[in-house]
């Protein structure tokens, strides 16, 4: 019933985690103070949207969608029966020359787990 699920197994003698530059453990007290100060700003949503691809004028809805995807959703565990991932996907459609690729490239450079896909590769399964 549904798609097959494959497990990944790794056999190793030693595993060493690389430095995760985006880890919360690498935040300095100044970083934390700055984040808490920004959190108090009632216009923080508008500031975040405005900061996405600032060289591209307008496109408020596209920038809002990317902001929501970059911050991610909340995973849900429905009645302990199945888990719904909190990952957000973004599909941008539009006329040529409307900065779709630039938006997605910006998101790819910003988020460490982002995957940029376009053209024939986007229509392949997986």
C-alpha cells in the first residue's frame, strides 16, 4: 500500500560530525541578543520578505512563499499513526524573464538543505 520505503544503513568504525556552520551551537551571545531584538520588531515579517532577493523589485507573493519555505513548517504526528513532514516545497510558474530562477537560486544559496531543480530534471521522479 503506497510507495515502498527503503532504509539506509551505514556500517562504520568511526563517525565524526563535521562542523555545522548553521548550527545553533555556533551562535555567540551577541547573535542571540540580536535575534531576540529582531523578534520584538512588529514588522519582522515584512523585513524578512523585503530582504529576500533585494535586487529584484516587487514579487511580494513569491518572496513571501520563499520566506515561508526557508523557515519551514512544523512536522505533525497524526494520532501516532503516521508522520507528516514539515518540509515546504515551492513551485514558481510564470512568463519568461520574471526572475523565477533568480529567486530559486537565492533560496538555494540561503538554505543549507535547499535543492534547486529546473528543466528536465524537475520532471523526473525522485
